[in-house]
């Protein structure tokens, strides 16, 4: 794999990053309403004091360069709403929670998805195939805001097995991560099945079978590495999606993750928090895809980047 | 030993998560709720805990327990009760208040609370550098407004001084008979000068904060939970029965309701709209519903055709069935608003001038007015739109009103919604015709409602202007005689209900769930629940 290619990828990210900074900065500023607009109108003199305090009275270009200057020092600025915290602090507190949630969700997705997909590919066109694949279709179709409340109702309120909300000990983490991971599990299972089925018809598998190897050995030893490639390439976007797309799950289960800050800050016009979270999400998506590209080369000898 | 077995199971890999799940179930069910720990659903995450910075209701719930002002309120009657001040006297002209600060009032670090703390805090409130959103609560105090608006630079000119360490003298701009009630508002609570100056904006963090209320801050995780525990050095600590209060910021009322059903909350912030009839019907001991000091209404933009015509505004007001709306649309015991000020505000019950129900008579009158204005049967009427902020409940009400105007007056009204901040900006720039609005009183006096509609008032936002109205509002602020004040309030209501820059719809109710175990918690119009009176049975 060309090292040059990797460096090129990282370098192309820089202008894109600046484009994102600029785009988000000006888009959120041009949205009507400001961080201090409330139903109870703040008197103009007080609003002036507030704007001065947060440099919102300066011309926009000046604010933009002030932001860039701070960003160069990894300073994302103060939050307008949570006045005793900086954006760095908010992210440092909330992101590990989102990361944990996303990781568990990915683990669920892989365990359930690989098992279901493997089973289906092992005995295609049987009940082992139809049942998991039908469930996976349901998993893809049903949105989180249906699965979440249903699972709360079932496991939280009727069976009383698990807490209905929160993010504390083990039990409170089961339902949210399962809810979040379910749709991804469905995709993983279909990709697994598809990948394995495709491999089954390749020459080297036929050879293996001709040599009289057991079907399970063929599946585990010979098919998995090639058959899982689609799953691997899906993992990058999936993990980025799990990290940045958990806001619905976080809201339903009242989890203090970054997704909730992202939504709240946009609604509150908390400019600095919007910027901070958006930039973090952008970086995450880039990093996840980058790692997958690298992994792809490791797994598939046919792939070469120039 | 269970651990070993678990490990063996885990090696099966597939069963791992399942076992972990079962294992955790065991540990979870072993937890038992501690006594005297109140779990309260507190709506949105609070901005901050600095009494001079914040501006919301969830903030009030916490700050009014962490800090204590000169007075507190009776949990049922809302009468002012001695708190940091053990007594007070009011001068004859109603402008000078002298408070005796109790000698055993202490900060959580053990220092005494003194009159100087209040002087510093109130100066800080009106200091333009603080940029306090509620600075106008300091405008009652002499020179408060002038200092906040930068007309007076010297903070010492503020009408508050420490006669000695335990005597605080306050001079008001004008007699405000409701001033003691205002003192319960967090903007007038004391803050600890040395702490504020040492830590700057970060002084309210759990590791820094010094406060003086019945509870003190233990921990605060954004969007998760904020915990306060009983403050042992609080002067009235013997009375405080709760040992701990957890404030859960739960924005989704569905989640909150499920947490309540699972026993994770004692009190919720609200109830999901579709669930109200269920709780109302079947769980009378937990369902809470009581009048709230607020009015839901529509603003009418009087600067634009056709609503610049008083007759059109009146016709619109006469042809909506308020009783129908509260019975069939909002369904949570709201009271049809026949005036702007909610009945009973600070002892004032306005004479309602609007019809609660639509009758053939009111429709005939409305149609006549519309015809007089040049729009017989709505013909020739420019298109009208109702603006509301995007929310299902506002939509249903707007649809009901749309139907009523169509049926009763034959006019077509369109609806459009905007995201919250966009909607606020649209209202401020008077870029609407009809807009949904709500107003919750800051204190229990009609003035908090009626002074909104002075010419160019920040919360007027209708373009309404009336000289007599402006003068009356100025005069009533200087009036101490309660009987005269009530008369003036009625006159203000009469002008408002004659000019009708608004369509009052209903008086708010507070609707939420409360565990029957919670004692000492009473319904009242301000929705104040001082926790020093609350306990768990």
C-alpha cells in the first residue's frame, strides 16, 4: 500500500475541513434568531451587554477569524447557553458516552448480524435463512423511534427487567445500545449472507468441497475472510453513523451523549457548540472511512491504492 | 462463586452479552431506593446556576433550593415568609424597605451571610458587565434601570445599602406593593462575592460553588442529572426533611412518563398530551392539574391590513368558542380566557368582557362588525395567516380556530409554523398577521401581564399603542392603595379588551404526575414548591 496515497488522503482533508468550518460558521449565523432570543424578550440594553460579552457585536468576518484563531489552539470557545462550560469541556464529557454507546451498538450489530447472516448462508433457502432475513428486513424498516419505545415498554415496564432510561450501570446500557445497533445488525446480516453466498460459488471453495472438507470448515476457514469484505467496508460508515447518528436513541433513553447537545445547540443557536460538534463529527467520519480503507488492503490482497 | 461460572459461560462467546445482561439484572434488582431522596423530572438542562445569569423555570427549581433570598414563600398561600431576613419594615410611602438579616444565616463555607452580600449581589445584577437577562428585576430598586442602561456608571448609586452587617435598607424607584413577592425570584438572591471573583464564570461548578440555601450542590452532569444534598449549616436545617434531590433533565415527556411509571421519578415536568385523558381518568391520586399564572393567546399585528381595523379584531375575538377549545382540544382543565390577566392574579379578578361560548348573537355581532369594516361575509378580506412555533399542540389549537372562523365568519385563514428561534425573530420584526403566544407571570401581580402592552414594550410585539394605557401603567406603578390599583387594572383590561390587539384563548394549567408519597407539595398558581416543606412518606 502506498504511503504516498495515505498522505495524499490526509492532505486532501485539510481544505475540506476549512470548507466545513466556513460553511457551518456562516450557515448557523444566517439562520434567523440568536442565542439570546427568548419568549420573554430581553431588553435591548441587556441584549447589547450580552452581545458584547460574547463578541457578537463585532463584524462577522472578525468573529470568523477570531474563531479560526482559537481553533488553531484547539479552543472551541465558550458555550452560549451553558455559560460556565466551554465547548471543549462539553465534548470531553459527552463524547465518551456517545463513543461507548456507539461501540456497544456496533458489538451488538456484529454479533447479531454475523450470526444471523452466517446461519442464513450456511443453510440457504431454509428456515435458518428465512427467519433471520425477515427479521433483518424489519430491523432495516423500523426506525429507532419505534424500536426504542417498544423495547422500553416490553423490557422496562411490562417485564421490569431493565431501567427505562438513563446511562449508569450495565442494565441501563443494554436497551439503548441494542436499539441503536439493531438496524445496523440487520444490514450486517444481509451483507454477511450476500458476501458468503457469493464466495460459495468461487472456484477455490468448489475445490475445497471437492477435497471433501466439512461444510462448516469451508464456511469458517475459507469463506469468511473474503466473504466478510463487504461487512468490513460497511463498518467504517456504520461506526461513524453510530457515533453521530445516535441522537434519537439518546433522546428516547435520556442519555447525556453528544447527539443531544448537537440538536439542542442548533435549536438554541448556541453557535460555538454547533460548530464544535459538527467539526468533531466531520473528523470522525473521515477517520472511520480512512481506517476502513487501510483495513481493506490488509484483508483483500487484490486491492492496491496508488 | 458466581464470577467463575460467568467466565465459563462467556467463553461460549455467543451467550456473553446475554449472560452479562442477566448478571446485571441481578445487581439491578438488588438496589433499593433510599428514603427521603426526591427524583424530579426537570424538563430541559439548566443553563447555569448563577442566579444573575439564568432565565428559566428549570433553573428556578434548582437555584431556589441552593440559594435563599430575603424571603421565601408559603407553599400553599404564596405569602412571603421570613428567610434570610428574619423580619422587615416598610416605610409609609412604600418606598423604603428595611430588612433584618438573621444572625444564623450562613454560607455553605461557614461564613455569615451579611447585608453586604446583598448589596454586592444586587449591584452585580444591574451591572451592565454582568449582562444579566433578568436585570430588569433590579429596576424596582432606585437607579437600577439607569445603572443597567449605562446612564449611571457608579454602582454605589443603587438604592441598596448595608446599615450594619445585619441590616439592609432598600430604596425603591416607586412603591411596588408586590416587591416582597419579587424577592423570591432568584435574580435577587445573594451570591458569595469572594467565590464569584475568584472563579469567574466557573464559580457555579460543584467544586467551587458556595451557596446559602436549604440544599447544596453535590454533582452536576450535563444532560444527565444534577444532585443536591441537604445543607447542614442552613439556618432552618431542622425543618428540611429531604436528604437528597436528583433533578433529571428529561426533555421528552414520553420518556419522562415511562420513568415515572417505572418508579424512577417522583414528580414529572409534564404529561404527553395524548396521555392526559388516561391519567385524568384512571390515576386520580397521581394526576396533578391546577391553574397556572399564564395566558395562552394570539397576537394580532395591528400595523397591517386587515387587522389594523379594530372591528375585524373584535369580530375574530367574538367568533371563537373558548369553551370548546378547552373541552375538546386542550383537555387539561384549562379555563377559557375572557380577559388577558388570569382571574385571581394578586387578588385581581378582571371582569371578563369576551364571550366564553359562541352563540348566534355573538356571531351576528361579529358578522355585522366585519361588514362594517368593508368585508361582508368575509368578502374582500386580504388573506390571513396564523403563525405558531412548530409543536403539535399549537397546531391542533390553530386548526380548531381556523375551523371556527371559517364556520362562523366564512373567512379562510392559513396556518404556518416556524422553528422556535425563527418564530421569535418573526414576531419581533412584526412580520406576521396572527401569532400564537403565551405569557407566564413573573410575579403574582396583574402588572406582570398588563405592562406588556405599553407602547414599544419589549414584549408587546403587536404594534399596539394607546396613550391612556401607557399613562395608566406609569401611574399604577406609583400607586400604593390596593383598591385604587384594582380599579386601574380593570381600566387597563377594559382598554385592552376594547382595542383587542390580542385574542385571549385560555388560562394555563400545570399538568404533571406526582407520586402520592410526596408530602408537603401543594398546587399554587406560581407553581412554586419550596422543598424545605416537602418530604417523602
